[in-house]
C-alpha cells in the first residue's frame, strides 16, 4: 500500500510487512524585502505619496481576510499593489484592520511595504531614505520577517 498526499507533511509507505513514515521538515520562504512605515494618515494618502516618490502606480486590491487570534473572528486589511518596469511587485499593507492587527507583535507600525521579485539593484536603505522624505511619513524601518511570529500572514498577500 502506498499513500501519497500532495502538500502533506507526512508520507507513508507500506511495503510488505514494514511500515515507514517520513516527516518533511518544512520552513517558510520569505523571499521579499519588508519595510515598516510609520504614518498617521489614511492609506490612500500614503499610497499617493509613495506613488510619486518611488514612481509606482499603486492600485487597491481586494482586502485580505485573516483569521484572528480570537476564536471565530476575522479581520480585513487593506492592500495596494503595483508592478514597476523591472517586474518588481510592491505591496502596501495596512497593519490596522477591521478587527485587530495584521502583525500583532508590531502594533506601532502603521503600514508595511513588501517588495517581491526584487532585483539586485533594489536597496532597502535607499527606499527607506526616499520614504523618509515624504512629509506625512514619521519614520520607516527594515524588518526581518523571519523573526516575526505571525510572518506567515505576508504569504497570504500575493498578486491575484
């Protein structure tokens, strides 16, 4: 008997009298740049300013719905996306949603800027400097997603 499930972590193989179980050691791949933006203004105002400073054209996507820590509750979070000429995907994600925080361990961050498919010429420090020149942005920082407990939430935000 051979049992095989796609996207499963356990692979069981019964061959004659011997049963073997294999467990896959799976680790999330956070292959993106993540920046935290401190801004007290509304999301559309921030996106307008980021559009101008980074030469993007951010468009609002359908809000991302996440199950919250409280049993049976979920939250909606605003998401904006743009793709530049180098095919880099830029996402602005609101941290404060309808029923909690996108990343609860970083409640002080207002928005996240996620950059996927980034080229070797994309430097987080340069982007942070540009973001700090926006008058409505108080500060911007680089964040390592691997140290965040709820970093898997960022994997829910993709271009659809």
